[in-house]
């Protein structure tokens, strides 16, 4: 009998771990050649002991930074009490997490799942079933989304993502789906006038698409169009929600109320969880009807560990006044990026964003700049191909921004000298 293949020790070097990864894993994103080992606050260290200033926060996930005492304690306490029972039973932590969310937004009901893609799938199912069962309009099944949007990588959510590169090679896709330009109310009105639209889904700020904010009046205009045509309005707040923009949810600045909102990423500070938040009316789309099947369910969704973490995140944001900190530090970051853009006019196009969702748009692909920043100890990410994205933890302070911008300044100066 062949002996099982396993590591003889746990102290592999970073080079050995990277070599092993290339043999045993399928690629996930375009992973950079480092293996992270530990974190504290806004700092990370890899297995080689190199320190990094983290301005990515797990792609807008680690809103309290790394190893925050309140979140760590909540997770540890829950782990030694109860991890999982399934949704065959009510879960105390899930009930409390749903209350914490609904107390801070328009929503009346919450369905928990495991990710942003799952939340968006759940929202689509809710909207479809609402039209079919509640509104009595089974002919209304078209999903309307916007160009340059991003809603996930499952077969349905990639189908409603307005970037063709993510859809290539996966057909036939979920349909019918129509795309309209982000910010164009006339185009939205035209497609909704067709009468077969089930739902309109969009991000209040297109994060993956390049950190594009909705034009003034756009969200309010969509709200009216959807109300007038009986279309379910869904705001994808997977990246923009839970304090990222300085409000609990990005749409709140515009004082526009959707029918459905989706959440994930920062909701539990790093523990996987997603949520579909709905008004009482829209929630009927996922309500059980006697004699029928349960319309939607999840084994793991909103388990005790994830929801205990979510409650800890929400309470910590409030207790530590992190919404105000996000606004203050975000304004500091915005000014610093504007100064960089002015310093390198031939390299930088503009600055974008709100709160601690910010971007510096370049006149070239941003990946080489991000890679060089990593080599100098700064972690950033790319949005929309040419935008250097900052999505640091909400605990980030101006001194962290100054350190990050100084590193980026050095990288841009070198790039400008070779242009």
C-alpha cells in the first residue's frame, strides 16, 4: 500500500510553500508570490518575516483590521460554545445579527448566506419569485444590470456582471439579462419600458469596475423608474456596505431606499458571511407558502460563528465611532491622492471614491505599480484595470495613509522617470 503523501513538518519556507501551491491548487485570482502568516491592525507579515502596510484589507473585508481584540474575543467565545447547527433550527446569533442590520437600514427581513455572490443569487431568486408568485407576472423575468458592474463569479452572478471578460468561456449563461450604461437614466427607462423587467441590480459605487460613483440624482431616478414600472430595485452593497464609504451603507447618502440590498465582505470582518436584506413587501418573494417547497435555503448561511462575528463588527464600528473615522481618514486619503495626481499629470488621470473606498486612476495598467508597491512593503489592489485601489481597514489613521502615499509616490516617481 502506498503511504499517504503529507508534509513531514509544518515549517516549510515561503519558497517551499509557493512551490507546493503551484502543484496542489487551482489558481484563485492572480496570486502574488507571498504567503501571509499573521496580522495586527493594518499590518501583515509573510512567512519570511517581511512586514507590509495593508491598504487592501482582504479586498475590503477586514474592516476592523487584523486581530482586532473585540472580534477575536467574539470568535473565540463562540467557537468554544457552538459553531454550527444548520438552519433546521433558529440560531440566537443569527437573530441578533439580523436585528443589528435592520436597525441600521431600510430593511425589515434578512436572509443569511456565505458570500457576496450567494447574496446576489438570493436577491435574483427573490425578485424572480416575487414577480411570479406575489405580483402574478411570470412573464417578468429579465434582470437589468449595468455595464462595468461586478456581482460575483457564480454562473448567475457572472451572467449579470457587466464586464465581458468575466463571462467568456462559461456559456450558455443565465438569461434574459440586459445591460445599460451606469449613470444613464434614459437607457434605464427604455429597457424598463419593455415591461418584462424583473429587477434592476447595481452597485451605488462600481468598485471592481474602477471606483465609479453614481452621478447625482441617478439612484433617486432609478428608484422612481422602478417604482413606476413595478421593478424590484436591488443595491449590491457587497463592497460598499458596512461603513466603507463613511455611512453604514453607501446608498444612505443619497437618501434613496431600495427594495433589496446585498451584503458580504466586511459584514463579519473576515469570517465568511453574506446577507440579503429586504423590505417587508419584497421579502414575500422568499416567503414559504403552505404546500410548496422552501423557496431558498442555506446549510451554512448565518451560522453561529459568522453571525457572532457580524454582531461584534457592527457593535465595534459603532462603539469606536469608525464611521466618523472613515470619513475623516478618507478625506485625508482623498487629498493625498489628489496631490499625487497633480504631481504626476502625465501618469495619473484622476482620483475617485468616497470614505475609505478610493482610487487613483492611471493612464496605463495599474498592476505593475501595485506589484512594485508590494515589493516596497505596501499592499494595494487594482480596480478596472488602470485604477490603484485603496480599501484599508476602517481603523486606519492618517499616519498610515501618509506612509502608504509616500511609498506610492516613490513608485510613481520612478515610473514617471521612465515614461
